[in-house]
């Protein structure tokens, strides 16, 4: 499997991902999202797919136009209210940038898969300790190989369902454990 590194291929895959949510959404609320911006949270239209209980949004990062930023959340967001961002898939649009955490990968059959490095709020190590999903190993053009969590097959009709499942699993991984109070004797 090979990581797609050509900016035109990444752009094409990103637009396909964006359109899958845009055309499948049955609601388009405008919750307040926690963008990395000087103003903090601002209202932004998201694409909510009711039958999967998931929303998604896309922006070409305004601070660095070479990053495709996709935000995902579980549950129906409310316009004007803060929405929890459960996962971001950020795809670099520059060949040598491997810091964004998400990649498009082409498998032997020509399908385009979405991979995630496991770099989430709780940290990569904890993510990989708790992650029980499928892993994929993909090779860059310089022959280095990296392990990714399998998110979805962009070429499949099950793509949105797979993304929803991954986002929900990440939300559980990120959820802090509830501690039980000790009983006093």
C-alpha cells in the first residue's frame, strides 16, 4: 500500500470525502466549533447524517492553506451552541509534510483508504493501547513505512458508516475514565 503524496491526488480524494458528507447530510446546523483561530469558537455549517448520528465539516486551513482540515463529531449539534469535536482528519497537501495525522492510501486493488496516525488528544501511545480496530501499513515514496489506524475505504459505499464507527471509537478512547469513590469504612 502506498501513501498518496501528490497534491492533485490528495485534493481529488479530499473533495470526494467532502462531497460524501455534503450529499448524505439531512441537516445542516451551524454549531460553534473550536477552530484554532484568534476568536476561539465560531459558527460553522456542518453536515449531519441522522441515521449515523455523526456530523462532519471541512475547511482549507486559513492559517496554512496547504492543510485540508476535516472535523467530525458524534450526535446532532445545535446551531449557536458549542459542539464537541471528537476527531479531526487533517490531510497535508505538501509532499514532505507528515505531521498532520491523516493520509490517503492506495491499496493493491486501487481503492483509496483513509488512515490515521493515532495522534489524538490523549496521545498516540494511549490511542494505540486502546485501539482495537484494523491497522494498515503504508509506504511513502522514500520507502519508509508507517502504521496507521484504518478509518474507511473512500471507494466503498460503506465509507460513511466506517468513518462514523471510527469517530465513535475515538470518542470512547478520548473519554476520561470515571473514578469510583472509595467507600469509607
